[in-house]
């Protein structure tokens, strides 16, 4: 029980740090874009309208698939502490696989100043926020039994 509480507090600190990094970077790019001149040829950045969604979907899908496969393996372990350690690794990998595409979307928004790319970055960040570590998610994904919580 105490191990789960400790792990969740670590997760939340890591999660908030990763989220704040994205939000601050997005805020800085918006601020810098406000006074910047528009690109000479708006069609130059059109390729990013195709690349960014592909990268975002790839990051989301890869994170989900990798975490799903690793969770199946973790659920077979009988001891709680090794499962919690594995869950921590899985979660960090999944968040990183989503953060990378989000930062890429923010950079492309900054380069092109195309607000559609800003919207894609915002959707990526919203997806990231949906992965906020909660006790119920951890217990569900690790298939923790009641007797494990007691002992």
C-alpha cells in the first residue's frame, strides 16, 4: 500500500515536470510567434500538415502498444514491488513516446506559424494529460489483487 502511494507521488512529479516542459515551450513559441513576420511562402510548411499527424499517431500508437505488451508481461509477476518498478518504466516510456511528437508539433508550429499545427500540438498535450497517473489506473493496469494491498 505504501509502495503504491510512494510510486504514485514519484509518477506525478515526473508527469507534471514533463507536462510543464511542453506547456512552457508552447507558451514561449506562441509569445515569440506573435511579433514574428509571417513566412514568405505559406505553402512551404504545408508538408508539416501531413507529417505532424502521422508522427503524433505513431507516438500514441507505439506508446499504447508497447505499454500493453509490457503490462501483460508484468501481470504475470506475483510480487508487487517488481511489478511497480516495471510499471514505472512503462509509464515513462509511454509518456516519452507522446512528448516527442508533441514537441515536434510545437516546433513545426513555431517554424510555420500555422495555427492548425498549434491545434495538433494542443490535441497531443490533451492526450498527454489524459494519461495522468491515478491510483485506480495503476491498480487496474497492474491487476493488483486486494490481498496484495493488505500485505
